[in-house]
């Protein structure tokens, strides 16, 4: 099944849709909320509204899980800490090392403040100072490979390294549902045959990340954009993503050898795989970056 709107996926697990972008809320037995990749600051009002509509108090956000630290994934943390001061931020030691850099933090902050101006034409006035932003983006618990987070007696989240979209990308599997929440390393769902790669950092490592799911039982995938899939569609997507990634490399090399202009090759790849069906500006930007990242790798001789 393909799920796009804010809805219950499995007991205790909700898809939170904000336009074309997706967040996932896991609700513990005591009502505590674990939220994944909360997004940009301008997403916070919508997150609050969606949680409240579902009957949950945003003040009960206790944990935030990060798949990577791009601005469109982490910038909302500062405002959410104001709403839920007890929340803990989960990521990896590699994420924390990056966030310890003043230049990285400033770049994330600047990007967050620019989203309004670029996407919606407003003033983009900062709501959080750089100092507050830097203080908020601190990993409270660095996770290691296959680390587990217990959410009461019946829910566990297991972290898995998933390099591909970024070097430090990770995904989270919710047990016992065996539902995987991932970043673009698991691609963009555009139907079971049109899976598009999102391994901007390294396509080869992305394929290796995909291979680990050959030996894991999964019931569904929570994508960062456009929705979630459950049942047989999840396995079909992973199979198609691996095959499409290899086919793109082969077809690119064939076209180059035949003298097809690079601009034409790029346009054909974009039309086939990186044209979003939902005009969410964050999705458009993400797919554009993935397209450009893939072409850069192909030009280097993948």
C-alpha cells in the first residue's frame, strides 16, 4: 500500500505529511512522542497542528531521531526544544562531529533562514538566534551501529548505518513492525518501477546499503518525501531502486560512448527519474540535488 496523507501506519506509528515532505511519529505507551527528521523551522507550526489533530500534545515530544544533518532535516530542532524542553536528540558521533563545527552550524542556520524567502517569498526573518540554534543542535545520545532505543515494553527502534545520500546517513527500524524509516539513500518512490536513486554522496555505497536489506524482513519503508509504502511494495521498491541505479550507470556510459551530448543525457535522466509529482519546494530541491549529485558521480566514472 502507498500512503501519502497524515495517517496511522501501524499501531503507535504515524505518518505526518507536510506537503510532499514526511515525518514519522512513534507514540510510546505513556504518550511520549518520538519524531524523525523534523525539518526546517517553518515546518514547526504544521508539525504542532498535525500532532494536535491526531490527539497528541507536542509538549510530549521526548525524542528526535536524525537520519542526517542537512538543514531541511534538522533546523526545526531549535524551535521544538522550546516547545518540549525535555526532548533528547539522537544521532551519531559523526553527526555530532560535524555539528561541532561553527561553519557547519552557521551554514545550516543560514539555509534555514533562507527557506522562507526562496520558497514562499516572505521576509525570512530569523526566529532563532545563531547562538540558540548552535546550543539546540547538540546530539544528546550518539548512536552506534545496531544501537537500540527502547520505547516501553513493546516498542524498540534499531539504528542501521545507511551511507549513500550522505556519508553519515542512518536509518531506523521500528520493531516489532519491521518498518524502516530512512533518508534519500533508499531513493524516491515514484511507483514500483520508477524508483529514483538518492545516493548523492556515493551511489556505490548506496547500493551496498541496499544490499543489507536482502537479509532483513521489512514490512514497509517510510520515505522522507511523498509518502510511505507497506507490504509487497516495499520489497519491489528496493529491487527496482537497485536495478534502476545500475541501469542508469550502464545507459549513461553507453550514451557517452555513442557521442550523445551530456546535456541531452542529463535531461533524459531528469525526465525519467527526477521530475517530482508533488510540487513541494523541499522535494523539488532534494530531487534536483540528487540528480546533480548522480551526474557528478557518473562524470567521474562510476
